[in-house]
C-alpha cells in the first residue's frame, strides 16, 4: 500500500530523533497506551461511573478510593491515563503518516488499549445502566417505550443506578437493541458489574463488523488503511467512549459500515437490510438509507434515471418495511411503534456542545444583560432554525449523491456529522457516526490534526462520572489548550519545545572548567 510522505518531520534540532528511524513495530508506543488504559480502568473504580452500592469497593479496606482524597487521587490517575492514551495515539498517527508502520500495529494497539477497559466501570457516561434497566423492563413485561425504569419493581440494583434524568423517560433506542439488553439482563439479573462487562462483550460484534468492513471500504473509497484504522478504531472516541463507555452506537456502526460496503459492491438488497437492522439498534442509521437508494439506482441498467430511481426507491421501501416490521415484531412481540415517540427523550439534554443550543444560550446571555427574560425561548428558536437548516443541508447532500458510488458515501458521512452537530442533543461519541465512514477516504494532514483536537475535546468535556463539565469554564479552558496541543503534536513532535528543553545536555548548565597552565 502506498504511504503518505511525512512533510512535517522534525528537524535535526528537535527532540524526537528516533522519528526518522524506520521502526517495524512500535512496541513502546503501544505499551504507553496500554499503561494509560490500565490506569483508566483502575482509576475508574473511584472516579468513573461507579455503582451506588458497589459489592466490591462499597465497603472494606479499598472503599477510600470512592471518597474524599481517595476520589481526588483516582481522578488524577484517570486523567494521567487518558493523557498517556492520547500521547500514544498521536505518536501512532505520526508513524502512520510517515509510512513507518502499516495497519497491523494500529489494530494491535487499539485492541491492547481496549483490553483493560473490558472490566472497567463505565467511563465518561452512565448510559449502560439505562441499557440494562430498559432490557429489564422488557424482560419483566413492561413497555420501555411507555414507562421509565422507575416503574420497575424488581432488580433494585439495576434501577437505582440509572441516572435521575432517565428514570422516568422512555427508551430512545431501537427495539432490536432492547431485545439484546433483555438477553443480557436475563443472564446477569441484578449483577450490574457482570451486566456492564457482558454488554461490552456483545458490542464487540459491532467492532468486529467495522474491522471487517474497513479494509474493503478503504479499497473502494481511496483512503489508506493505517490512517482509517487510526481515525475510526484507535481514537479516544472509539476506545474510551464507544467501548469504555460503552455505547450501543458501536453495534449500529458495524451494521452501517458493512451495509455501505454491500452497496458499493452492488449487493443492494443486503445493503438496505443491514442498514435497516442498524436502525433497529439505533435510529441514526436511517440517515444513510436515502443515499443507498441513489447508489442502487445508479447501478441499474437503462437510460432513464427517473425510472431507475423509482425502481430502486420502491424496492428499498419494500425491504425497509419488511425488515422494520419483522425486527420490531420479533423484538417486542408486537408491532409497537411507540419507540418513535421515545426518540425525543434525549432532547432533554441542553448544553452548548450542541451548536444551535449554544447559539441560543449565547443570545440569551447577551439579552439577559439588559432584560430579565427566560432562556428557553432562545434555545427553542435556535434549535428550530437549525432543524430547518439541517433538513435543507441533508436534502442538498442527498441530491448531489444522485450519481451514486463514492460520492453518495461521502455525502452520507458528512450528513451524519451534520446530524450529530445540529440535531439536539450533541453527545461526544455521536461524531463517530460520520467518522467511521469518512475515515476510509483520503485525508489531508491538517484535517487529521483537527480530528485529534475534536477527539480530545469531546472526550474531556464530560467528567469521568458521566456528568457534563461544559459550564466549568476553567476546566474547559484547560481542555481547549490540551486539545490544541495534541493536534499540533500530530504535525510536529513537541510543538512547544518542552521535551527538547528538558533534554538539553547537562554540560550547558555546568560551569566551564578552569584553564590549567604550566608553571
């Protein structure tokens, strides 16, 4: 495979002198990230999404890590571990861009960094507790789309660990994922630790599908496999958020990736079926379905594009309805369409990470300086305007995809990114929706540095407990600086010269020896 020439290599005066040396396998870099991931796992016992009643650390000699100075120490260790993972990831990116390593070391690195997190408490989220509670509802005969977990009268350990915001809200996930959660809870019952670990094991299916599809997507979309793996699989958003969280987006993305690949390979029936199954995991996958229609129409014979579009559209709708009805019926035991109403539940989250919400809050802040007005109308209006803009943007991207092929995949990916940014809420791991597909395209070096900045920023804007840190402005300022430094480090090792200053020869700081003369 061709490699990218590294135009950002250090000069002779920079500290990373090994950067120009060919290295077959980056053992030290992978080990650094693995140490960082292990620190994340250990520190999460006190600083992560811990259980209200922890059977392991709730009592006994190690319970101190959950409180006071022990909790502060756990937080310090956790952020140290995060820094090591990011440092290793950025180094790995430099090696990939310079052509020093292929795809195998990046894949091994990602798996090594994920391995300690398999048994970690949830990191930067508590969503997995909601997954288990909604599965328990289905297991015990309650409708997760009509009732919140608080209605559950059994499995108290499951219910009490759900975040208060989601105790009374319906499930916003697809019925097939609730069936999976039901299966997990039927095995683990009230054991939350086992439930979290088994959820991660099940979600590895999605990771496996992504890993299977990505080399084939790269071959058809013109990218470079080491870069694609580095962006989509080894990044903090995948390792720490999607797997360390964990989040069901990981499984949805697997179906999306192999579905899009099937469309590129002209297996359009399979493509529509797979992406619809992904939608039954998490509805976001539905954004890609209209683009698959263009891809199918472009591959049909005949001179009439309108007729081909109508044929592809009719076949796609029929397949979608068949899979949708069958999947919903199998998952819920009936054609329960109540899950569509649950899609609005996440909009209860309102913070400036979502672009229109941030605009609304900023306008309110300015007007509130001169008039006492409530904030909600500003956010509501900004969100409404953004939704109109999102629909217009999505329709334009869809129309520009009418020739199918790579163009349709690219525009589907950027539409998924637009949905993540403009449709409330915006949660950090939502950006993976578009990144997994767009990673298979060619990348410019500076765009990759932007990926680093965004990945570090969105991972850190929530505390390890899962609570948002977006209005802790001092903390956010530190996060911005760290994100920009990490991004600059991809283009130029040690951009501020900190390591080179530390490595200056000792002789520079020693007094010159007195001259010796002959008597």
